[in-house]
C-alpha cells in the first residue's frame, strides 16, 4: 500500500459501496446462514474473520506478537491483527489501493534480490525466483500478484499533465522496513522481519507504525539527504509515450522477461499440493475470468469452492481472487462462450452434472446499471476534498459542468475544461481525453466489460485545456567521433529520417560521438528512440536515451545535488544492488547505469547545474572513464570541476584506498555512504596525459597479435612497463575468455597470483630496451624487469611501491605535487615482496615531464588497462588543471557510523542481497 499524501479513510465518500469489502454486502439479512460472521474495521476494504492460530503470529498493524490462539484475518489481503487493533487500523486493503492514490505513477518492475521480502498485495513472503520489485520504490510483489498492483510509485518529476500537490507530501510505503526502524511518533520499534508491518516515507526515510503515521505532519522535508537530492519539482520530463524503464534509463535486459507478467498462469498460484488437499476436503476449483481482455490473454484465477456452494459465495470468492472492491450483489457469473447466468439462489452442485470438474470457465461480470456514480478528481492542486461524486450526468460535458459547480468554478467557461480518463496500471499510466458528447454510462459499461480490474484502476479528472509546448530530450550515441555539427545533422537525417521542423540538435559532443536532440512531438520522439536502437552506422549500433531537464532556477541556494554513476558489472551483484539502492534513496533521475550510455548521459543532464558532486561506484577503470569524459566535455558544463567520490567495486581500488573510501565495498549501508559523501573533504589530484607515438606498427607486428594502442590516454594512478603490465595483460586475456568467472575480488586476486607464478622464472633486461628521460635529463636504468610511474602512493591493490623511507634525493610523494615517481622492480619475486610489505621498489626519479624510447614491442598498462606497445616514443606530461576529488573524513566517519542505531539513517535496501 502506498499513499502520496494523507489518506481519507474516514471520508464518508470514501466509505460508500465502492469502498466496501468484496465480502461485505449491504444486505446482511439476506446472506446465507452458512456464511461465516464478518468483523468490521476502521480501514476500508477489509473483510475480517476470526481464526484460530496454530503457530506464532504477529500483528500487521502494531507488529507485536499475538498472544493466545485467536486472531483476525482479512480474507482479501491476508492482513492479520489483534482484536484491539481492529478499531485503530489505518492500513487499507489491497483492493482499495487505487482509491488512495493522489498522483498516479507507474512502477518499474525488475527481478528481486535474494533476501526475504513481503508482497505488498497478498502480504506473504516473496522468497524465490518469481518475485519482482520496483526499481524506484520499495514495492515487492509476487509475479502473479503484480497484475493487481496499481500506479502508486513515487513521483520523481513534473510531466505537465496533472499538478495535484501545492506542497510536497510524504510518500508512504508499508512494510519491508529495516530491523532497527523506530516510530517517528511513539519512538517504539516499528520494523518487523516476520510480517509486512510499519510505514516508511520513500523520500525522507522516516518510519512509523501503521496506527501512528497519520499523526506525522504531511509535508516532507526530504530528510538527511535533502541537500544532495534533486527535488521532483526541479525535474521536468515530457514522457507520455515512454515507459518508466525508458524514463529512468533502466537497461531493458533487466525487464525483458517481465513484460508479460500479467499473463502469468494464475493456476500457478495454486500448487498441486493445494489442489490435492482441496480434493480430499471435498473442494473443487473454478476457472474465473474478469473481462473480455482476460479471456483473450488467457488470464484467469482458480476459485476454490465446496461441492455445494451458493453463487453469492462464489462471486465473493471471485472478487477476493481479483482483489476487487464492491458488493457481491452488483456482480454475477456468466459461462464463457455461453448465455448461462447464475443467480444468487443457484447452487453449484459439484456432485451433479451441471458443472464439469476443472473444465468450466466463468466470467465475472458487473450487473447492468440504469444509473452510475463516478468520482471525478480535480486536475490541479486543491486543499479541499479529494474528489466529487457525480451521478445522473449523461455526457462528459455535463460531468465537467457539474464538477466545476461543486468546486465553485461555475463562472468559468466549461468549454475550457475536459474530462480525462486515467488508467492507473502498475506498468504504465495511460491517459485519454473524452470528447464532450461521449456517453459516460456507455463508457463505464465498456470498461467493465473489457476488465473489472481495469475499472478499479481507472480514474477521471477534470483538467484545464492548455496548449502546452512539448520538449522531449533524447541523447543519441554511437555516432562517428569528431565530426562537425552539420555532418552529424546530415547523418541523423539520412539514418533516422528525422523531421527537421520537429527535431533540432541542441548539443554536439564530438569527442564522444553523441548528439542531444530536442523533439517537439511525442510520436516523433518515440519513433526516433526506437529506430535509433535498431540502427548502425559504420557497423556500430546507435544508442538512444531519454534525458530529463533540470530546472536549475528552482534549486535552493544550499542544494548541491549528487550525480551518481554505478557500474553494475563491478563487484559481482553488488554493483546492481547499489544501483537499486541509490535509485530509491535519491531521485532516480540523478542515478545513472554507466553501462547504459556511459557517463555522458549524466553529465549532459547536469550540464546547467551550477554546483554538484559526483559519486562513482566501480573500479579504478570506471573512475578513469568518468574522469576522461568529464575532461572532454567540461567546457560545456556550468560546473566545470565537480568533486568526485568513489565507492570501490573493483579489484585493486588503489585510488579509493588513498582517498579513504576503503579497500573494497563490503556491504556498508548505502544511506551511510551518501552521508559520508556529503561530509567528505575536497582534495586536488594530478592527472597525466600519455602520448604514444608508435613508429613501427607494421604488418609483421599485427601478425604477431600486437594491439594497436591509442594515441593519447589519460592516467590517474600509474603507468607500468614490463613485468607488471605483462601480468595485467595475462589477467585481462583470461577475463575476456571467461568473463562470468571474474565476479569477485577474491577470485580475481587468485588469478593474479596464478599468472604471477607462471612468470616467476621470467627474465627480461628492460634497461636494454628502454631509454628514460626525466625533465630533459637522461636517467640510467638499473637491471630491472618492470618500470612503474606513480601518481598516487598505492599500487597493486594497496602496496606502497615507493616506500616510506626518507631520502634526501627525493621529496615526499603527494597526489597533488605535480610530480611522478619512477620506480623499478626486478621481477615477480620482488613484486611479491612489495605486496607483502617486506620491501619497496627501486627509486629511480621524480619529475613532471617523462620521455621514453622503446626499441622493442613491450607490454604496457595504464590504470590496469594493458596492451602491447610497438617500438616508438612515449611522452608523459601534466594534463590540464588538477581534478577535485572527495576524501572521506576521518572525524565525521565516526558520527555517521553512530547513526546506525537510528532507524531513520538506515536504508531499506541495507537488507537486500549483496549487503
């Protein structure tokens, strides 16, 4: 259950027949004497019955243990509570979730993590491979329950259609709280690992009991992360034809198996064991559909009934299976493909011949109505009641007039308003404007005939007609680099057949082979987006990403948003889990999957933000990638030198080590990581440019398997020649052969040891193959097998290659001294001794301008990326301005770790897999 603002469970309009439980009829006296007694609660939609408890059970309302053997169970959503909690219950039933939505926002379903969660629909554990989770919020569901969720995700941007909140409210989500969570109101523990209990705001992170959360002030302040979070009102995205996966740039591979989750065979929900148990107890299963669309897709639910069951009880059971509210008196069952109807007094005799075992298909239908009541919501921010109930109106125009009269806007011209139909499906919110003369009663009957579930998720809004300018931003990559703007425009016109009057090129990133497009038509934007993904230029596929617009004039003066890049391929599954966690803790529009479009998408999105920070989650190679792209496009950014923090997910993580971010990510709570980034200190770091002037790239060299090196590369950590680069190259080739095995730092280091042992007897007189010049002075080389140029005092996963001994010939190394340290190693044994801390390298020189002459092909590596360098010259020099990095604060580190005792500082994802 989610709620974008205060629910109104006590609202008389919200407690009419539409909000009554599927099992609670208006005419109690007409119910069968055999029906079990039902118990009323203060929350709408539930149908409680008294049950005998046979195992330890906890209350879903107060999360306390239920003492004794009697509990009260909702037959619709499986909520269990004390008898005393029935009167104070605030959690609405799953069948009523659509009625509590204020801003309809679709979910992004992906596969769930390995840890136990509870389904937000049926409230049962979601262990197993069939469970799903929203990539943006804390919704967890079974695959066969996902069809009964609705668009109650949190709203992360403005889309220009519905402006329903004048103030920013909490977005409450029930259950799956961290174990240390405490109630904001009563300060008692409100988390539970046994049941779906407690409430949590998915923006500020405060937690509360379900019975207490209405006492919390409705306005949300965004909590501890407010200063680094992009407020939803500062992000605009015209996204009518795009799914949430497209909007948040979530890789489609994560969702390709989930597109047909509505088509899950509902019979899978009833195991063979349950069927055999039902058969032994004299029960049978009836196949029930809830509309014509369900019949087409083969989507049905199996309803368990006794051998002699009244039709009214079957209708009630069917409503329960589909999580539909309403009075069973308003529904009926029809045989699929036939005209037979079952009335309330009919008895389904399973021993007779009227219904064949397992072979019957029945349709749950709404009975024809001469009149109908619809609830119409205002499509603008209001402080009064949520909706207006309208009855007796025949057309959309008359409904609009009635609503305006109720909202005291009768003086305005009704022709300036329209009636908007909104389908709040969990996967995509669909909007359709009704024509003024459209018959409302016919429209409602049409929706009910197609799907009763769709009718429950459909809402009507009165909106003001506006000619709004559409601006959809797309970033198209994969183009040939270093072309002029006119050449890029011609390429796009030739390959994507763009309409020049609807599409304009707003930005060109020639060094990255990418252009940003502004498109003033939804259908044209969707066409270009899909076509680009199926287009290749020079045998290189194009990429296309939807990018939002950040409204910088709405950012507060104290706001410094955080731009997050995550490499989900680093650190095994930890990269993916961090990506998921940061999307939930921050605005998902500021979190980017670096494997889907690279760093450019994030930097382009933040191009006009006056002040921001960057967090890179990955190995040293990922950090170098971000720094390289930042260097190439910084002239297009308002904030040209954003400081960069690191979450180490690689094997060596040398740069993260010297900046105090740790030797490797080991499961720290993502919330604490963000707090540490907010409290981190800024430091400067040198960067270096390596010019590779290979003079002998011959055919013979190519036949020997030499990789042609890049002409210019950027270096952040170190540059190695000889034995250490050879080991790195062997590791790189082994990883390319079997990439699936290289998913943990432990395994990666084991492979390094293995290739090192194979080279232990290797000898190479490197001093005979190289000529070294430092600051225009020739430097003689000792008898060594490897030469390393250090920019940071960490090499090979934390080893101090330069050493700590004081030497009058050289200064103390620093990451911002503008000098490189030149160190030699004599072989694999020497490298092993350095790794063990027994020795240091051979100090050779310090300088800021290095020139090397290579006489033979030789292995080289820059920050862990190796290749074979042909003979020629190598020049290393300073690369422009120093870069600003974030170093974790030692003093404030203790303060953030102390906050672990406070449930508010613990993210809900800290119990997910990989943490």
